[in-house]
C-alpha cells in the first residue's frame, strides 16, 4: 500500500501557509502536510496587539488591491475587510527633526497644487512608473508564468523584465526619471522608512512598491480583526497538521535507494521523516542546524532590520512639533533619512473603543522606552512594544538565495530578496509548490504544475 508523500513546512506565517495552500490546491496528488511553528500562534511576522479594545497590526499592516494572491485568499474565505484609512485619509506631514517641511491638505486638489509648487511637474513621472511595475508583476499570475518553476528570484525577475530595477537604487532610478531630489528625500525616503525602515538606497523595485502604497492611486486595505486570519484559513483548507510551540532544531538529509528523504528534529525531542521539507522562515534569524546538506554559500547572507514597533495610548506634545494643539499635528508623520528622532514614522491609528484616548503607532531602529518618548508625548497612558527582525535590507546586490536548496529541500523566503511583503511570500509559496510538483513528477508520473491564477 502506498502512502501520501509527507511535506514538512517550517513556519506558519504567510510564507508557510500559502505554500501549504498551493501544494494542496495545485498539485495533482495528495500530500500530508505538517507545519512546525515555534510560536504559540500562526501568522509569523503578521501579528497584532489589542490596545484599548482596538486590534492594531504591528507587522504587515495592509494589502494592496493589485496583490492578487492575497486578495484572492481574502475573497475565497469571505473575510471582512476595512480600508486602511489611517494611511490614506489623514494629513501627511514630512518631519525633518525640527519642522514639518511639507504637509498635505484635507482637500486633494489643494494638496496637488502644494506638491507642484514645492516639487515641480517632474513628480508626474511617478505614477506611470508605478503602473508599469504593477503591470509587469501582474504577469506572474497568468499562464504560462503562474505554473513556471523558477529556481531563483533572479530568474523570476528576469521573466517579468524587472531585474534591472533590483540592480540600482531607488534614488538612482528616480533621478533618471527626472523626479526632483527634494521629493525623493522627503516623500520617497519617508515612505520607505514607514514600510521597510529603510530609504531610497533600497533597490528601485522596492522603492516603487513603497510609492504604490504611500502615494499610489489604489486604496490599501486590511482584514478586519487581523491579517493573520488569512494564514489560519489557508492552513485549515490545506488540511495541514499544525504543531504550535514546536521549534525545529535540526534538519538532516537521509539517503535512500529512491533518493533523499529528510529527518526533522524538534525541541521536544521528536524525530520525524519527510519526503520534502519547505523552509518558510528566514534562515538568517533561525537557529536550525543542517546535517548532510550542502547548502548554497549565500543562503543566509542577508542582513535583517531589527525593528521596535511601539503602540502608545496617549497625547502628543504639540510643542515638540511646533504646533499650537495636538489636533494640528498630521495623523501620518513621515521622517527624512537625516532625522534622528525617537521614531521613523508616527501614525495615528484611531481612538480606543470607548473614545476617551488616542492610539499611536511608531517604528524605531532602537528601543522606544517611555523615557525616550516623553519629549514626543505629553502623556502616555499605555505603551506596548514588539521587537522583531522585520525585513532584509533591500539594497542592490543583496544576496538572492535559490528556491531549491537541495534535492527535496526548498526555501520559500528566497522571495523576500525581491521585496519583503505578504504578496511576495505568497508568490514564493506558489513557486515552491511548482518546484515540488516538478520534482515529484520526475519520479511519480502524472504530477504536474496546474494552470490558473491561483
């Protein structure tokens, strides 16, 4: 009697959850999927905290309408959504450490006039550049690319004719487009710091993704009640067995007459056998040991940004921002790369559910303790901080590990070298599922990647 092949997945974030979904939905064979997660919850870096009765995302904050995998998942599971109005319906201020160099208006037409006056007509080149990137990324969801097995992120980018954008900085690309330096220094850098905790020294592709979120024409949105619900539903529909609070200590390749299988050893001393193993967590921030596996030399060369995300219930000090009242402070404060304030961006997330206090979110590359924030806030009623290794540094020339590390060993997070986002991880998950289908079809006829947009 034959048994279904076993696939071990390390990580229950969007990378592991989407991989499990695509293996279950788009490979013409049944697989037994076991997901190992060291935390006590699914979602990985998609996480939230409850403050004042309000759910606040501290990780991945939003989805863009052109993110076709994520929007497809949300539609499939009929999850309630909300517009990310905290990003789009508030005034934006650019803070340089001493003053607001620019503020948007409550009236869109006035904002356009103010921007043209400050930055000039060169900024009109931004939207066509964003639209072009979105159009090219869209090809990954269509045949034949949707069922293509890319061996590396470089191959994937080349197929989309986007590889040149990861070989230059955003600053260089915008300069070539004739975008004014002042706009790049203020809006592009400010937006990049609010999404990737980096600036326009990132690659041009990631910089354009930033601008599609901060200044694009499409409205970002989020799952009402937390984006991690997407991961839970994906794993449920994949019928995956989820092992929470089960860190993986060692992965060993075992040679057999039929090829290679793998052993996964966990912190609980369990040793299980799998026909394939998919890594869905960044190796750069994990402690997994490998045995009898010759990993590529660049597999863990990326540097990750350690980020401190603070959620604060309190009242801003208007004197700090040279404003008359707290109401005069823009709800979304971006900072320039030269700013050395206690925050990289400051966002008003709304009111507590009883309407008595205001909730703010800020990011910092250093710990945001109460004492350091007393200049910014006149009053702090509640303060929670989540510290995590958020994103790889996305500068040109960053290491791009392959999606297949060895026979039967795959790396979903290789997609993060392009641009770290929920959609990028889902694209990586679909690609690894295609690789698994390709590899199993070599020894098991009839297993082929399925067409369709996923």
